[in-house]
């Protein structure tokens, strides 16, 4: 995908509730399970927040403050507008930033949240990157694509799509072992229900068709749409071979970085 096609890809993901699989219910369920490990009014860092599908939900579930970071300025602008509409701007700060080069100074968080975005750096590296940002027994919630069955048992369109898009993708068990090896205790984990995929794909597909209707036969837009359609087809053909797993972890190394 060239730069201009990527611009269209981003446009397909604007003005939609979220940029990756998930639902408000799943966000709320993950938060409910980690709530006992958090102080009242937790300081939350939401990494790869997109336009804030989960950020707004989290802000409604507690009295904490949220710093939400994403690489793409249009998503951050949309999150700011959503926060303002929900009268949550005093508790949600949205900033453009790069997960690969986080520079948050000496700040510490009680909870780091990252729905569908840790793939940007990889699961294990993501856990290493956030450790110094966490209070000594701080909590991390990540959702990450996993193989729920061996790839050779998956429909070929599903296996090919994911092997190409995310070669390091592994199993729930392997991710749990990585988390423990990286100095985290496992609080819990659960698989995002199927509706979480539809909640992402259906609005993006509708938005994509709207954008395509305005740009006619633009070859870069068509290339972006083709890539999206292949991904949607693989998502829809998924028979449970691939899932998004929520990992609920607690820093357990006991040291202060
Ligand atoms: C699959 S989306 C998930 C967005 C959101 N958490 C959700 O579930 O709707 C991945 C997000 O990671 C962001 N992203 C990609 N590379 C990034 C980077 N280097 N630093 C920060 N965010 C990044 C993208 O802009 C996108 O919003």
C-alpha cells in the first residue's frame, strides 16, 4: 500500500466507533475484573487509543484520569471531540504519540490499557515498554490477536491473512508464559466474543463505501479498499481459529525502575 492508499485506509477508519475489534461490554468486563486491584480514581494510560472507543467507556466506569495516546492525529482529534461531547475533557487528555518511542518522563500509572494495538511493538516488547510506566503493582490490560487453533486447521483465507499480517501471532498459553517471563502475574484472561469483530468491521465497511462513492475510480482508494475487503473476508471466514484475547496482568517484579 503506498502513502496515498494509506491515507484512504485511515479515512475508512475515521467517523466509526472504533478502529479494531472490541465492544463497550468487553471493555467493561475487563475493567470489572481488574477493578479490585486498582486504587480509587486510577491514573490510566490508554495506548493506541484510536478515536477512543474504549477510552470513553473507561472514563464512564471510574473517576480516574486517562492519558490516551495514538500515532494518528485525526484519531486524537476525534477522541478530543468525543470527550468534549461526553463532558469528560477534564479527565481525558488525548495526545499524539508513538508507542515505539514513549517519552512520558517520570510519570507513573495504576493501569495501562491497550486494546488491539500492542501488535505495533509486539506482545513481549510492549510489556517491557510499559513496565517502567507502572506503579510497582500496577495493572496492564491488553487485547491481542491469538491462534485459538493451529494455523494449519484454519480456513486457508484465515491462515494466509493472519500469517501475512502478523507473523509473530501466537497462542494464549504462549502469551501467558511471555507475560510471566516479563515480570507480570496473570489476573485473568478471556476471549472477545464474535460480536466484537462485527462491531469493528461493519461500520468500517459502511464508511469505506461512503468514501469510495465520493472519490470515484481513484486507483489508490481502490487499492486500499481491496486490502480492506480481503481483511474483512478473512475476518468473516474465521471459524474460531483466531480470536482476540484480553490479558489482564499485574506487575509482579516488585522493583521500582
Ligand atoms: C487496531 S487499532 C486499535 C484502536 C483502538 N484501541 C480500538 O480498539 O478501537 C490500532 C491503533 O494503534 C495506532 N498505532 C499504530 N501505530 C502506533 C504507534 N507507533 N504509536 C501509537 N499508536 C499507534 C493506530 O493509529 C490505531 O489507532
